[in-house]
C-alpha cells in the first residue's frame, strides 16, 4: 500500500466491479433465499439466516463511509490472504502474488481480509467450529508491522474503520459461501454438497469472535497508531 499509495486510481482498471461491496452480496443472498423458498431448513441454515439478518443494517458500514467521504479509494491488492503473501527463510514477508485483483478500492478491504485470514489459526476448512477464534496476538503482530509504514498515508478515519473491516470481511465471505450453498454451489469449488455451508459457519463463527474482542482490537489499533 505504501509503495503505490501515490498511484492515481483513475489509472487502474476495476478488475472486479462490486468486489467487497457487501450490500451487493446481500442482494445476491436475498435472491438465493427467495429462489430456494426456504421455510425451516436445518439448524445450521436457521442459524446462518438469523446471523445475516441481525447484521443486515450494519453491512453497509464501509460503503456508507465511502459515500460520506470519510474513506477514499486507493490502489489495493484485492485478495491479501495469507496464502498470497511470500515469506523469506527468516519468516519475513517480502512480496505478494496473485495480482489479477489489483484495483481501486478501500484499503480497509485489504486490511480486513488480511486480518481475517491470518488471525484464524483454525483455517478456512476446519470441521471443528469450536476451534475457530480470532487471535488478537496475531492481529497485534500484523498491525505492528503494517501501521508504522502505512501511517504515511492513513488518516484518522482510516484507523477508525480497521476493526469494522476485519468484522465485515469475515461476515462478507461467510455470506458469499452461504449464498453459493443456497444457489447450488455454482461458484466455489466443493467436494461435498455442504462444504460451502461449513465454510459459511466458519466465517460466521470468526465474525462472532471478532465481535467479542472488539475492545481489545480497538485498543491494539489505538496503541499502534500513536
């Protein structure tokens, strides 16, 4: 982000229009629910539907901030999950791969996705939902490396929405998995028909864990930005 922070976003093509615009994913979810004509369903489905609906109004938090000019478009990677980060033999991050998603966007999308990916030690394919939790020690380590460098271009509002970004991107990915499950597993590859449902449950459990650690996460951000 720091290296390309002065790159004008109008020089970048939007490679994935609507990517990380959570209200669009909510709209797709609603269409999938209507098409499926869900009544009761399994306990897992009922949990997921309630989970989404109780967070529906909040899901536009980053888009609202963008519309209010509190957050601005910058060049972003688009998919900065752990698997796309290259490390040297000493364990230091030295670069990123999978650059086909580079586009104009909110840096909060990237920060949130990186934290979502790195801070869930159970991984995205675990079958043990009780093992899913957000590790604040890893969160601190990631932000301890990021914020001192990014402070050259981040402003007050950018810091204010870091917590929301981690919470939102975990929620959004769970929403996408759930939508694909309801639509018949047309986008994400699966080996079993309920794979995407399990993936959704993992991300929703991670979202809950992030929510339960809000004060700790905000304290970490406050400590590191000063």
